């Protein structure tokens, strides 16, 4: 597991995020009503991991795996520091921990991810057999913050998982306002990273 980010770093990042709020950014979506109070606690940790990634060689993404109320794995995006394009938070977590976590445990666990999983990460989720996924920020507003045009025919993670991993339950968005602040603080000052993390 990676070390916990220093609380002062988190506070500084939060303050930085707040300073970058702009009326031009998309409005956050409402929380998925199926999410629980416990989901909110773990999503807050996913956002911490996303903030950590931005100062430790990655794009603003974090993920953790929780079973029976306990965190059993964490990962922050580290695409830039490793040069490995598969080091997204979700795929990176599954790659790093699947040798140590059996399929039955994956099936009874929830993967919390700060941003809606991409197609590659949905594939890793499928092959790991993770039973439940909760994402924080939806893809559409995240893409907007990156400055990319809206996809006229989006393929959502719900649709991908419904087709390739029907046993995986997916929930989200959750606490999207907090997630968008992280993206809004990152992408406008790192345009060179768009599409690379
Ligand atoms: Zn991904």
C-alpha cells in the first residue's frame, strides 16, 4: 500500500482546489441514492488518494478495495512516474493485489474509485470478479474539465460492465462536487497530460 498523504498536503490541496472554482466548469450531479453513508466515508478516501497522486507521479485518480468495512488495498494513479499506461488507479490496484487476493474475496469486496472507470479498468474489474464498484465523478463532466468535446455516443462504465461483467454492481456518482474540484485544480494547469493518464 502507499503511505497515507500528509494531512497538511491534503489541506493545501483542498485550498488550492477551492481557489480554482470557475463558473465555466460543469455542475456536479446528484449522488446515486443507492449509495450508503459508509460509501461516502470510503469515497472520501478515494479522493484523498486522487489528490496524493497529483504530487506523486500520476493523474488525479485514486482507488481502494474494501471488504467487510475494512480497506484491503489502495492505489493511486502513477502513469507518469512509471511510464506504464496501465497504471490507472483501478487497473493498477487489481494488477498489484490480485496475486495476493483470491477471487472469493474480490467478489465480496467493493472497489471505490474517484472517477468513473475507463474501458481498460472495466476489463480488469471484470476479470478480477469484483462484486461491487462505486465511482465518485462521472466521466462526462470530467471530460469537460479536461477541455475535450463531449462524446456524442458515450459508452458508459455501466454499459460496459452490464455487457462483460453482469455480476458486478456499479453505483455512482457520489460526492461528485469534491471530485470535480480535484480535476478542476489539475487539468487546466496540466494540459500536456490530457489523454495520458
Ligand atoms: Zn482506467
